[in-house]
């Protein structure tokens, strides 16, 4: 099953009333149908209430729908839907909050799981900074709080703005609500810099979470799945008075923009923040080596069950700020920090069925449908089985009792089968060799783990998933056009490929015939679509859903090509593909197989024409360069030989940070070749091509202007 079953059939979500038949007198078919109607109806009312601020039923009627949903789910636990309102994570996308562009991006963290991961992390940093064995490299270790990150901006010592992380570049303005949170200082003690952005985690204590849920339940209101969702839900309230009534806590752990440095090290910065009035986690500590970090990790892990709040790992940070500065970031995470995650939590349950899902790239993914079970505070009813080898290796069969695990936000996994409990008549799972959705052969290329439907976008399931990806949050993110509407419009034959979305305006009258679409919602939808005709190049690339091209790669490609025209030309069927592949893999982080997927995507005629059709509808905004006015911005630079002052990786990161493109090979397009000691053939080639060759000192002089 690649998509949800028909969600609401003939029922109008706006007017649905809760059923009156006692659940114990119902059969599964009737319960399934009613649960589907309830899910659609509650989602509809949530949107009216939170998103549009325009509820169409009373709170009491809404509560009755939620209560009926809960009663049916309690009677039929196996029928709890994936999109059940009772499982919904956090609050819906808040439409009522203004956007805030972060002065400095809010980064996420790379994860490590084993001691070896931590050793590699430290070794990478030593290499990057060219540190010798004996040079000191101290880290801090602090608990990773399971909440939501906030950026608090203080000017003249007063809180002027609070924003959520959002996509890291742009978050939501939650200032009015944060003013209600006692744990966040409204003004700072001492003499803080004129501008100071403090970042940290907003969270809810476990005890306050329990108390909140108890009172929510008594009032028939929404139950939160875990303290993190409760904190997020409490923050994203239209009415700041509601936020005020919830007990929220805050730990400060890093800085954004600051008009003057607070200190030379992270540990000292934390101390300074403490003096200004912030709570600093008392288990934050500085360690001079990896052994010390691992020791502290164990100590924090041992304290975890007795802490009043949830943590899901330990964050290590390079202590010296000057090192942090030099290390910079890759994609969306700093090179100088790592989250060492705690091992996953496990539980035992029954495997009811194995479904095969067809993804947007045609991958056939087996999914375990489980008897719902609570793991680490969250109800789990599905788990990934990865691929056919995994099923065979673990000999997973329908009807087995299985151990499952979930860690943080990752999809739950089946760890192993409890073979002693296996029914006598169980049979090995037969993995299909044709696509369950379109019947085309499903092929598994030699050496690959994944079997794929060979029908590309001709396969309706692939096309549907592709379109859903296209409108998803980090892609086109069109308000009012989510997975549900894509299902509906594809079913109606109105959307076959992305460009059709931009032609929906021609179907105004037909839209008005659909249930749930009034004049206002149609106008809103069409306006939201219109607003997206202008789109950032990197978002557009990400939206294409090319295999292996995530947000970070999309940004790299956007920076590299600068315009869709250049990208299409380089990847055209008649282009010099060898040269394009060489050009692609010269981009930091792009490897052979990703380059091959990119070339493959654009070589397919269906894809190509879909992209051309789309581009005709859009006005694509070129990527913002990190630094437009640096002397090397937009220049192509090649490094060769050994540099004395910094590692090659650091030199490359510096150049890219200044807006330059760094390439691996010299060509006529190269602007500068920076030649360290023992530069060989590249220097000769540069001389032949007349490319400017800079010695290391000349390079440093150029960029320090
Ligand atoms: S440092 C550039 N420290 O974890 C540094 N993050 O998975 C960015 N988090 O978005 C974050 N506790 O919301 C840092 N002690 C801690 C943290 C922490 C929790 C969160 C934060 C971040 C997420 C990344």
C-alpha cells in the first residue's frame, strides 16, 4: 500500500458527527470506516482552528469527535490509523506566526553512536586543524535535551525577539508566547553585549507533562505523546495566555549573533550566560580527551533515568571558539560538534502483516504492520523492514512475535524475531518480483540491496509519491496543497506532473464542485500556488526528488549551476556527459553514484519534459552566495600541493565560505590555482592555460582583504 486508503469516501469532514453505536457492538469494517471519517474530520477542524483561525464547530462538538476517536481506537487497537489524530506529532504547521530570518543559521547536529564514531570525529577535527598529537584539543560534553530549539535575541540586554528553528534559516516568531515563559529571562543581568542571540532548548519536565496530560484528559482535550510534543504544542498557541498556563523550562547552550564575544571558550560562554540569568545544564563539563568524554557520556547515561526531563544523548563541542570558527560547518551541521546518541529503546509485539510500499524512486520497501505498542513514550504501529535481504537474514515472518526498537526520531525497526513463539504453520515471506502497484517487473540490479519498479514515472505509485515529495515542507511547501489533496487531484486526473499544479487555476469551477472547497479556500489555495511561482533554485532542485539529492546536495548544485538553464544544458542528452560527471564529482560531497543518479534522472525523457514543463511555469531565484562581495566570490579555485598554514579541507571550506567554487581539476574555467609546496602537474597545466597561479601567501593576502 503506497498511500492511505480512501480517507473519507462520501463523508463530508466539515459536517461529520460522531457515531452513536457503542464500539463493542461494532465490527471491524464499520469501525475502520468510522475511524477514517473521524481522522479526516478532525484534521479538517484542526486546520480551521489552528491554521485559518476560523473554526466551524464548537469546542464541545470537536471534543466529542476526539473522544469518539479515542473510544473506537481503545476497542480496536489494531485499527489505529497511521494518520490518527491521537498519534499526531505536535501541533499542525502554525500559519498564524510571522517568519523570522535568523541572523546566523540555526544548525542541527551530526550523530555518532559508537566509541569509534567519537574517535573518528576527534581525528577528523585534528586533521582539519592540522593539530599534532601533542596539541591540546579539549571538548565540552553536555546532555542533549529532547525539546525544541529557540533563538532569543537581546538588544541592550532586553529580549526583543524569540524564534523557533524552522528550517534553520528561517523560523517562526514566537516572541509574544515566550514573554510568558518564566524560565526565559526577559532582561539580562550584568553587562551583556549590545546584541546577543542566545540559543537553547525549550522543554517540559516529565512531571509537568504528566500533570498536563491528566488535566487535558479530564477536559477531553488533546493528549500529548511525549514531553517534547507537549512543549511544542504549548509554545505554538495562538493565545499567549495558554502558553503562560503551561510550565516550560529552558536551558541555554550556544550563541547566535553577538556584537562582542562573550568568552574564548564554550565553557566560559556557558558560565557567562549563567551569570546573565540563564539556566545552564549542571552536567555540562569540559574534558581534555576522548576518554574523558566517553566517561562523562556514561555518567550522564547513568543519571538519565533520574533526571526530571528527557534527554536523548550527549553533545560534544570543541571548547575553543577560535577552533569552532575555523572548523565552520558542512551542509547544516557544525564540524565542531557531535551528538552521541543513547542506544535505542526496545519493545516486543506481534507482526500482523508485511506490506510493500513503492517510493518515489521506485524502491520497493517492506513495512511491518504491528500490533500497536508503546516504545519510549510513543505508540508504534509500523516499522521499516528495509529490504528483502533484511527480511531473509532475520527470517521475519507474518505472525511472528518481534522485538522492535526506536531511537529519537528515526523510523522504528524490527530488531529480531522471538523464534520460540513462532506459530507452527508460519511460512517464509515471499518478496514480490513485480511492482504491487502497477505490475511492472521489479528488478534488483546486481550488487544493490533495493528492488525497484522499472516503470519510472509511468508507475502511478511512483508518480504519486513523487508529487507528494514535490509539495512537501522543504520543497514547494504550498499551503493547502498537501499529500491529501495530491491524492485527490491525481485521482481526478487533474495533476499528472508538477507543472499541472500551476494550471489548477484553470479548474476554479471544478474545484468549487468538490466537498470542502468554498470560495475562500479556493482563493487561498490558488493564491498560495501563485506565490510559489517564484522559487529558490535549491528548493526547486530538491523538489525534483532525484535519488540521493537531499536538501544539502540541492544547495550545492544550485550554487554550482546558478540557474536551471545551466543545469539543464550540462545534463542534456547531447551534452558531454563525461565532462559533466567530472564537473559534478569535483563538487565537495558529490560522489560517483550521486552524479550517476543525476545524469540518469535527466537522461529520462519523461523526467526531462516534466522539468521543462515546470520551468516554463516558474521564475527561479538564483541562490544566495555566502558572501557576494569577497574578492573570490564566484571565482573557481583549485588547490594543489601541500599548504603549510592549514589543511586542504580547511582551505577549501574557507574559500567556499567566501563564495568561491572549489574544483579538483584545472581547466580554462579556473580563475586561480593556489599552489602549495611540491605542486606538480596541475601547476604546469595552469601555466599552459594561462591561469593565474598564486603562492600560499598570495592567496592568504587576497582573502584577508
Ligand atoms: S548545540 C551548532 N547543544 O539538538 C550547535 N543542541 O539534533 C547546535 N539540542 O537543533 C546545537 N541539546 O535543538 C546543542 N546541549 C545541546 C543540545 C542541543 C539539545 C538540540 C538542538 C538541535 C538538535 C540537533
